[in-house]
C-alpha cells in the first residue's frame, strides 16, 4: 500500500495556453437514419507513403500532380475528406506540432523538382496547425513556382471555416 504524506488537493486546472489542447465534446452531431442504406466508403488515397516526413521528394507520382498537404487531425475531424480533398490528388500528411521535421525543406524539394499543377493546404483551426500553412507558403516562395494554391481551414467539430 502506498502512503502519501501530503493531503489530497484539487486536481490542477488544465493548461490555458494552447487552444489546440483544450478539451471539448461535440454533442450536436446528427444521428444517421436507421433506415438509410449503408454505402461503404472508398479510399481515394493514390500513393504510399503519405507521411510528409517519409515520402521521397523525387517520387515520379509528383509529376503533374495536384498536391494536398493535410494536417493529421483533418482526416479525423472532416468526415468526407476522401471525396472532397484526397480524390485525384497526391496526399501528404503531417503534424507541425508533434513531428520533428522541417516541412519547408522537403516541400521546397518537391515543388522545385516536379511540375505541380496545384497545391491545397488542409489545416485545422487551432493555432498549432499554422505551421503547416507557413511551411507550404515558404516552400512556394523558395521554389519560385507559380502554382495555384489554396488554404482550407477545418474546425475541430469538422466544418469548413475558410476556403
Ligand atoms: S498541429 Fe494540427 S495536426 Fe498537429 S495536433 Fe495540432 S491540429 Fe492536429
């Protein structure tokens, strides 16, 4: 048996600093109708690996690709990500908060050594995810490529906030 010398105290308040770590529950999700037919969703992923850290920058599938750079969390927050974003694109994923990697360097290599048709950044609304957008923009600048690009921001409850 363990003996504690100090008296029990209230648990510490959760950290206030980072909105990305704020705990919350989504209670207003629509329920699927019981009678609706279940259609199996299909993966639209076109290449492997998809982790930005692992993908080889000179892989031939980047030639003439529409490129999607998606935050890890976006695939779980946004239900229709395969049909709305991954379909017909080469998809790279990463987490700028937890990955120990320089995305800018890898993305600059990819943009510089291939003809990329378009670039879509899919990030979460929380500030920690801004690193993904920043890396993509910096890679566009570094590679001096004139590529159509857009940033789409997903809310933590799975809505498109900005496009
Ligand atoms: S940085 Fe983006 S992908 Fe990483 S934990 Fe935060 S929201 Fe998720």
